[in-house]
């Protein structure tokens, strides 16, 4: 009986998700290569696989706001001493700024060395520009409606937090959105930390109950993950295929190389030196988060899984995961910053615009700021790239060139983003005196 029970032990969730990812991607590529962009393939994507994938994503997205509200408010309230909150906040901000800068510099060194934007045949350039012209126009229009940095900062403070809750995932919403929800939760947490616990005990118990219920819903959603991931990957690969990737192969490889260097070298050094845990054990412990991030292309959608895994597998206490990971899902976007820096310089090379050292420094600074302020949702960085392009004299229409493969690169850079959030949480927890562990 014991041998039989061991033989039929169910597969771990991360293994099931990885199987779903592989099956979905392989099937989609096979369909694209054998059938091509036929109406029947598009019908299956639009009416079968894409809706299945969206059911999985929506199950997760529907609890992101209550999770952010409860996790961040409790995380701040449970820190207790406001001086400790300030200390943890400064550590998180300083870590984010330094590590994001490292990621951008890695990307710029690679793109200046390889120069992937040079040498593309003129006919290929024309095909790319024509194919994605309409998509480029949409991103340029989004960028044109972007707020000034000062107004963006002002809008973080909500006039009506419930309005920001409703508009958090609306691409046309012009308010503070999810950053305003975070600000409100942060302020509420500080107020609770300073209040009489006898008077606020009931409300804190409510937040605890909300957090537990949300995590239970996440458990329901993750049971759908292997099927949702397979459907999402099929939808992307059946439409994309290899044609666009072939034309932009050097650019894709530069981005992936930069992401890989930061993911496996920089983060390994950080978790070894700052968190004092084994890099191999760390990556094994967070592999479920990495697979989820790759399949959803969203730091926000991965947040529930990241919180659960960081607490259970690494031993980071809840008040630190609730604070650091929740903020990091929007503010600590190392992969996005690296991607934006590489993309701007690639397109400058593509259009023959020779950027000076000062202009490249501008790209670095704007990419760092964009990495902090970019929405943690699929495609959230594209309007920001248009703004950076136009700031250094590169045509904004160039964004259309990389639209065809943005989804693939979005999936990869999201893995870096969420891994960076967890490394930040591990560093902060260790610096606060907690001993961490790894599993797997």
C-alpha cells in the first residue's frame, strides 16, 4: 500500500503548470506551422482557447484589489512601530532603485555591444512597419494622453479611493488606479498602527479574515492554472509563430540575454550575499511563481501566488510580504526597465538615430522611473516606451516594429519582475533579523 501510494502521488502544482505551458506552446507552434493564419485557427483561438485562458486570469484578477488592500494594510499595521515602517520602506526603495539601475545598465551594455538594430534588410523593415502600423498608432495615442510626472504623483493620492478601485484595471482610466489603492492602504495601515488596538481590533480581525478568504480563492483559481496556462500559450503561439521572431531575432536574443544575466547571475549574487540563502534553493522554492508569471504576463496577477510561496517556502513573515511584494508588483519592475532601455536603443539603431552619451543617460533615468511606475499588467510598458522614444528623438511609430513579439518578451520580463520582488522581500526580512529557509 505504501509503495502504491508513493507511485500515484499527485504531481506538484508547478509541475502541472509547466506541463500545461509546454503542451500549449508546442501545440500552438505546430498549428501555426502546419495550418498558418487560417480563419479556422483564429476561430478556435477567439472562441475556445482565449476565453479559457481569460477565465483563469479573471479568477486571479478579481481578488487582486482585495488582496492588495488587506495584505498591504495588515503588513503596515503589523509592523507596529512607525520607525520600523520607515526603515523597511527605505530598504525596499533603496534596493529597488539600485537593482533596477543594474538591470538597465546590463541591457544598454548588451545592445551597444551587439547593436541588433543595424543591418536589417530594407524589405524586412518595411514589412514590420506596415504590419503593425495600426497597433503603433494606438500606443502613440495612449502615450499622447499620458499625464505629466507631477500630475502622476499628485494622482497617487486618491480623492475617492473607491473610484480608483473600480478603475484600477481600466486602460482608459486617468486617475491613480492601483497606485492610489496602495497609497490608501498604506495610510490606513499607518493609522491602524498608531491607533488603540482595543478599538481597532475588530477591523484588524476583518482584514485578517478577508486575507484568508482571498488566499482560499487563489487556491481555487490555481487548480485551473494548468488548463488556463495551456490555453493562453496556445493563443499566443498559434497566432505568432516564428516569422516575426525570425526578422527580429538579434533583438529578441539581446533582450533574453539581458533578462537571463539579471535573473540568474545578479539575483543569485543578491540572495547569497543579502538574504544568505542558496541561490539554487531559492530558485527551486519560487519556481511556481516564475511559471505563473511567465504564463500570465502580469505582476499583479502573479501577486497572490508570490505572497503564498514566499511565506510558505522561504519563511518570509506575512507583514513583510504584504508590504514589499504588494508594492513591488507595481514599483519594482527590473525586467520592464531592462526591456525598455534595450528597446529604445534598438529602435534608435533601427532608424539610424545616433544617441549621444547624454541621451543614453536620459534613457537610463527614464527607464528606471518607468520601471517604478509601469502598470503590472500585460503590455503596460508600451505607451511608456513611446514617451521615452520621443524624448530622445526617435519616431514613436517605431513601437510598431516590436509589437509582434512583445507578448513573448512580456512573459519573460514578468518572470524577472516577480523574482525581483521576492529577492527584495528576502533581503528585507533577513536585514530585519529573520532567518530564511528554502524548499525543494
